[in-house]
C-alpha cells in the first residue's frame, strides 16, 4: 500500500480551467520534489469533475492518475483499478455467535485442556511443533530425499555395462540388416535431418550446448535423438548413456516415442520409452526417454545434478513455455558442474541467435525443411473465389465469448474487444480496390470477434465435394469453440455423414487412445476433418493433411500484476504460428491453406508470441525455485532469457507467505516442503493435505482432481438451461465444488453397473473429464502415501468424509485468499474482492442462479477477467470458517480481528474474539504436528476438533455487514465511556423521546455532526431506513411507516455503538468505541 499519502488541501473552487491547471501544476511539482511522498489524494468534488484535465496534466509530468469513486489519486507509480483503502463501501463484518453455542464450545475447550498433558506424554516432541518464527522450522532435508542404494564395485559395474552395451549393439545391427529395418532406414535417409547426421553428431561431440533450428518436416524431432542413441550404442556406450528428450505437451511425448520405437523395430519400453503425467512406459533398458518438461523438473527436485544423464534434448523451445524457460535457467547453472553432459535445444522456428547468446555463443546448426508447395489464401481471396457473402448476421456464434458478453449487462455492447482493437488501424488502411464490390462489402462487415461457423461450414463442404482427397486440419481457439463447431457440423447432412466424413478433435487433454485416432488414415472415400487447438502447430504431425483452415486466434493467458488478476482472452497468433499452421498442409503433397482473416491483419501480427513467464502468475515457479535451493527468487529469475516483471514476482512471494508456504524470510516452511512434492497448484496441494489430516480425504481428492482438469459440466448450445438445471441438482448448498463431488460419486456408482456413459449423457457431464478425474484421484492418493501423509489403509482418512461442513472448511483452507464478500440487496446481492472491488459470478456457477445466498462469504478457485472480473467456481462459507481456516489473524488496538492486512475486519465481543484466536492457534498446532508426525492419530485432538466442527456447522451467519465504519482513536488520551442503558425503539431516554434523540445526543457529546437518515419503501408497503454519521452507515429493520423505520435504524446504531447484541437482554460497557469528528473524513 502506498506510504504517507498527502491529502490535497481544500481550496476554493476554480471557475476557469486555467486556474485549475495552475493550481494542480503547483501541487504536482510539490509532489515530485518531495521524495518522502508517493501520491496525492483529493476528495474535492471539483477535482472529480475536472479529472480529465488533471489526468492529462499529470501524464505530461510523468505521473499516474486514477479516480476511485469519490477520490482522485495522483501517484509516482502505476495505480491499480481498485484500492480497498479508498473504498468507503468496503464491507466490515459484525460477527454474532449465540451464547448457547459459546458455552458448548467453552466446555469442549476445557475438556481439551485437561487432555493436553496426556498428549505431551505420548508425543514429547509436540512442544517443538509450533515455530517461533512464522511456522518455519528446521526441516531435515533427508526426509524429502530418496535413500541411495549401495553402489556396486566399480569393476563389476563396468563389466555389466559392457556386456549390456554389446547386446544393444548386436540388436541394433540385426534390425538395421533386416528387410524391414532397411526399408525404414531408406525412409529415414529421405529426411533432410538425416543428411545432416554427421555434422550434427560432430558438433555435439565438440560442444556442450548445441542449438538446432530445423524447418517443419525436416525430421529433427524423431531423428536427432536416434542419431545420438545409435552413435552411443555403436561406440559401446549404449548401456551407460541416458538421453532425456523433453516435449512441451503429453500428446507429442507419447506420439514421438511411439514413432521412434517403430523406426527402431522395438516395442515401447525397450530402448525407447515415455513418461507423462498419469502414465508412462519405461523399461530396465530404456536409454531414450521422451517426457514432458514438468517431469524433468520433478526429477530435479530429487536429483539436483541429474546424475547419470548424458544428454538433454529440449524440443520446441521456441514456444517459450514457463517450464521451458525455467529449465533453461537451471541447466545453464548446472552445465559447469556437469561438463560431460550435453544440452541440445531444438525448434522449428527459433530465434537461434537469442539462445546462442544466452548460452555464451553456443553452436548453431540449421536444417533445411522439405514441404510441398502450399497455396495460401487470405480472407479476401477466399471470398473472391467462392462468392460467399459475409453479413453481420451470418457471422454470430452463440457460444463462449459472446455468451459472456451477453451475461455482463453493464458492459456496453458496442465496445470494441481487444481482438478488434489490435487490427483496427490495419483494416482502416487496407486497400482492397483490386477485389469485386461484393468482396469489399463482405470485408467491410467482417467481425474479428467471431469465428464464423457458417463460413467454416461452407468451406468444409466445398472441400468435401469439389477438392482432391486429403485430410483437413481446422485450427480453432479452444475447447469451447471446438465442441460447439463439432455439434454444428454433426447436424449437417454431408459433414455429419459418418460414411463420408470422419470428424475428430485434437486438444491437449485428450486421452491417449483418442490421440492415436488422428494419426490413422481413414478408409477410401472418407474425408478426415480434425478440429484442433494450437497443439497441432508443431507438437504433432498429421501426415495426410492437405487442407488447413486457420482462424488466426488462440486462447492466451495473461497476467495483470498491478491488479493481481489473470486474464484469458482470445488473441491473435504470431506470424511464426501462422507460418507453422500453413506448413501443416504440405507434408505429403501440395496443399492449401485458408487464413480466415485478411492479409493486412496478418501483417499486423507480432513476430513471436510473448513468453509465458512474462504473462502468467508465478506461484508454482517460485515454489520450485525454493525447492531446488536456487537462491533468492528475484535474483534467480533475473537470469532468465527475459525476466518477469518485479511486481509479478513480489505478488507470487506474498501469496506463498499468505498460504503458509514461505516464512517472512522467503524460506520454505514445513508445509511449503510438502507442497513442492505435489504436481499441482500450491493451493490444491494445501487443500489435499488438510483433507488427509482432517479425515475427509475422499471428497477432497475429487475436488482437487476436478480443479486440475477441464470442467466436466457441459453446456450444449441448444440445451443450456437444461444443462444448468442438471448441474443444479448436484448442489443444494451453494457450492460448485460440492456439486463436483456429488457428480463424481454418482458417476462412480454408475460405472460399477457399466452405465457411466449413460450417466454422463443424462447429466450433461464429460465422460472424458470424469475419467481424468478418476485417474488423478488415484495419482494424488498414491502421492500422499509415498510422502507419508496417508498410510496404506486410506479408509482411516475418511472417517469424516460425510461431514459437508468440514469439507466446506477444508475447501476454504485450500483456496484462501480467494475470498469475496456477499452483500445482499433487496432482490439480489453484490460481490467484492480485495484486488478487484466488484466482481461477478460466471454463468456456469451454480451460485449464479441464486437470488440469495445465506452466507456472508464466497471462496473461489479461479477468477478471470473478460470485460469485468468473473469468478468461475465458488463455495459459500460462514464467518466461523473464515476465522478458523483462513490466513493469519491480527488484533487491532480495539480488540477487533483482521485478516489480509486489514482488508477483512471483524467486529465482535472481546471474549468471542479471544475464543476464535485461541482455537485458531490450537488448530495451527494440530496441522503442524500432523505434518511432523503424519501417523499421529487425530483422535488425540477430539475435543478441540469437536469445538471446531460445532462452530462451523452451527454458525447461522447471524451477523451483518456494516459499511464505512471508521473507529477513530482520539488525539487525546481521554476516553468517553458509554454508560449501560436500555436502548429503546419507542421509550424516552436521556437524549429525547426516542432512539433518534438518544443517538443525536450521543453523537453531539462525541463532537460529531448530526446523523442523516435515508428511507426507502420496500415490499409489502414497508419502509427501511439507514442512518449515516461520521462515515458510518447502519441499516435498520423493515417497519410499517417511515418514522418508525428511522427510529429502528437509530436503535440499531445505538446497539452497535454500545456493544449490544440482539441475542442478549443485557448491555455491556464498551469503553473502546470512540467517535471523533474529523475534517478529513468529511472531505
């Protein structure tokens, strides 16, 4: 938060624009000259009216400006879209717990205290479980490393390796001399890469780092790893070599390994294998392993020097994924310590000089590619040749982005999207004078935001009916438009005819069995059409593709570090990507590529895509850096090819501190050490750990697995309402996450009866996603057993899996600090987060269909910015859940509890506050103790956990939100004590004949202005009033007339000021409540 803000002085309103400019210029000069000041704040109405002029002046002077509701801010640093410290409507929560429940909780806590001594006798080390330094404790690193097996005698080992190497050479020679082997070798020799074999091998021999740039179709991905393996085997080093080839995606790791094994005449798992998440084939003699980059990074955690690895090949490095950029930093530091290890970087389109410079002038080899000629048609050419007419109506696609826009009623419909804005100038300057008037007319109404399903359907029909044989590859944005287009095409009489068209899809999370279908050639007379994401650009090759349709867009994640908000929007691809897509059409014969955008738009594309490390949150990356002991995070990331924004790094570090993975010194805590072992986001790993500790593991396994795959709930275009209703049947408790649990449990029961597919069909669920969830659950459970959190009998961790309230709390524990407040209005509710202010629920959320949610808070897994910020999935939680399972709690001078640096503030009785703090400390101790001693029985803490489960299950959320509540401490040490008195809504009192008089008298004694009442008429001819004073607004209950409503609001205000609660019949002294008149608060 900016330090020492300077309040703008109150001056007379300027009647002339020139006077305003002169006045503000002097203010801004003063701000720039004062090094101790970072920003200037004004609450003057006239400044808000003239903000545009002030902002222009600030910009000329190199300053940043923003207007927040009633506040103008000028700053030396960029300003976020929302500032909670300047929000006079920031929610402050009044917590109310019934006395009867407090007594039951106290009884449990007293019983727990009597049992504590017995626990210490059983586990004497428990006294050391709690840390005095932010839960960061000394951790024996050996707990997290696999034991090393005793080494064989060196001579015996060398003998074994030589014998095995001889066997491998003999096997390789036998294959090469066989008839099938000679035919395969003849094919390999036809590839451009094979012609460079000797040059490649000699360069690798002479250099530790080699960069290979090979055009599409040159064969580098399949041939270069074989060159190295064959060379090592021929030189009798086959048994000693260990080659790892990374691929950015699982589909390419699997398909390439299968192809290489085929070319070697072997089955997978012999000399060639693969390993991706959830599956792999690797044998004792595997010497060439294809894997995803993440698998190699996981290995680095346990094997930091990559012992016994002789060659690392990093393929498709041009994609600049975050894992690949991270791996390069690690390998660059590792290479001097492993001088015998070779590193080969490969790509189809590589800025070779950039990478060569990064590795201190590494050797570069360029392999020419071979592709048949490809005829290229841009949108204007396709329209001209086909005579197709574009109109505003026939381009609209009712799915995805359009649907979100319709949902956001506050966004202006005619507002230009990012997609349209980027190419606006290019389209305006384009010259289409050589084209027919009809073509020019179509281009004039072309909508860059639309995919144009009708147009795509028209082109596919033309290809199927009039063009030569060959597969068609259609590049789409993402899963939403792929599935929507597939539904549309299946309804077409030609394209939906399975005897004439084989319609397939290709995306990153396909099952392996489905992936293989896209490589197989169809029967004669059948046209194969593959709808694909950008995965088909370079990661895979479909040899029989002749026609390519390119929409020119892709889903790209970006990260707004200033507002700490991720964005996922369609964006234009790069020129390199467009060239890659075009090249897919000329692999086996001359091809054709239809770019469904004008040439002038292509000319406006960026040359390369922005590296992922510059456009995504960095939490997982920072955790990996610490797990590998790579030094200070910022210093390590400064070594990257392109370093991420400092603010993005700071946000990630702060997040890891909030969730307890880092201590204040950025060191891993015990929880942080465990989180490094999970191949998932830190928040999901944290949720999984607590689910195991609190014996509700099974449903939490489902939640974490579900949040790791594509949403299993489907929403077909023509059945959206029916699909939404089907999802709602799984949730009657305001939770998307519990809906996932029930949907999975139902699917699992149906699978037992071999009716899983029918269950998915009836409930609008993706069978593929359900299977992926099932597989991930097993993987996560196995991982929990491997690291010792769960023993071999997992049923012990499910004693409380029936407790929905506890499951809800564990979900909150994992997803915190993803929290927003729910403030109800008459017929709706509003949501607000700390980073974004007002947010909305995504249409697919079960909570989006509710008009009232009887909870004060929502916890969410993912928020995404489109026009506004939307919460994709959410679970409603109570005050008790937030206080017991959220982040660190602090107490201010008035005894109130705060979280998230004071953004979340809770008002309650001091005794209640102390109870929550006490239970929270004990709860943290349990978690820390279980992490230290995973096999320790949770029954030792039965009484404490009974108190916790009572609070979270019986909390009826009877408190309320108050707004703009500022409890201002007096400048003098004197304290005004409010004497105990009966606050009546009708009887007379010391300040007059009713509560309004009492309130006015009380405020006058405190030096505050008179209260202001605002009354509105609501349903059933009732009235409801709000009273405002000193920046506070408090709402009364509905009444039959306006006068009574105002009295009721005044009574509510007096009750709040005096510490009275509705559930009690007595009043208490509340000496800490003070109201001080402040000019600043009223400006």
